[in-house]
C-alpha cells in the first residue's frame, strides 16, 4: 500500500481561514490579558501609594485610576443621582452618587457614596439618605466610571434625584453645568467630621480582571488552529491512500 498526500484547494483555503482566525483571536485574547496584567499592577500600586489629595487641577481619568484619593470640600446636596440595578448580597438596590465641590475651587468630583436597598413595593420611591452639611473630608478610590449595565435606547438627560442605569461624569457636567473631573470616586469611609449615613453600604466589588480566563481562551484558539492543520494533513493522506 502506497500513501501519498493529495492536495485539495477548497479544504486548503478553509484550513487557512480557520488558522488565520484562530491565531488572530488568540492574539487578541493575549493582548487583553496583557492589558489586564497592567491594570492589576496599577491596582496594587494605587492601593499601596500615599493618597492623592485632589484639588482644582483637571486630571486624566487614566492617570488616577485605582489611586487612593482624598477630597476636601462639600457635597452638592441638591444633585443626588441613583444608579439602578445594583444588587448586593441578593438584594435589589441603588448606588447613591453625588457631586462633591472641592474646597476653594470650581471643580467637582462625582462621588459614589454607597449602596442602599430599593423599596420593594414602591420602586420609584427615593431612599432617604442623610448628607453631611458644610466642609468635610473623605477618602476613596478613583475609578474610570461607576460600572456600566446594559441600557436600551439612548441615555436620558440627567436631572437631580433621577434613577438611571448609567452615569458618566462628563454627561453630568453637560446636564448640570458643573465643572467635573472625568472620573468617579468610590467613597471608602464616612466623611469627617460629622460622620455619614449609616444605611450606606460601602462594600464595593473588586475589579473583575479575569486574566486567567483570557489566557485560557487564547490557548483554545491556538489549539483550534493547530487542530485545523492536523485535520487537513491527515485527511490529505487518507485521500491519497492507494492499495497495490
């Protein structure tokens, strides 16, 4: 029995396409993993660094992401916002957000004050959350955004007391007329002096980086490319079998 390889154009083209797709997707997953490793390093460095005292200087969001920050000033009490669909330990709830005016400046920072349960009976009833009056100091972690959930249609204009799915600081700047930093701050402890509302929960979820998941997907795509080559070669020899 003689064995030879029989080349077929269409299977060859299909194999090339599968291999190219697998390599491209594998490389993309590797790039995502590399980006998340950088974020992981930034997170660790930001947590261990001395808190950054925010003033009126405009900052790029990427420059302060994951940094511990400290703010002094006062809450803009007439501009509360509530982020919907933020469950906590299986309970439906809202994130309470409020602009914070930095002392001696016209700059504001959007502060995520904490989580509160949502009224199960009257879902549109706003939670009663006490807000410290006057000048206070608070600590927190800078984040690019307050987390994003799926939202159908275009986002509505922001108004004081609105319950919304997503909030962007720059959209708030446009709708409120306030000068805003392009990032948010997760408040980590009660404002001082005067404390804060005890109903607010500040057990913020850690960033889900999932580096291992991306690396695993990359291996799977590379394996698919390799299997396509093996399949093409094996079937080529099978077609080329001849019995003497």
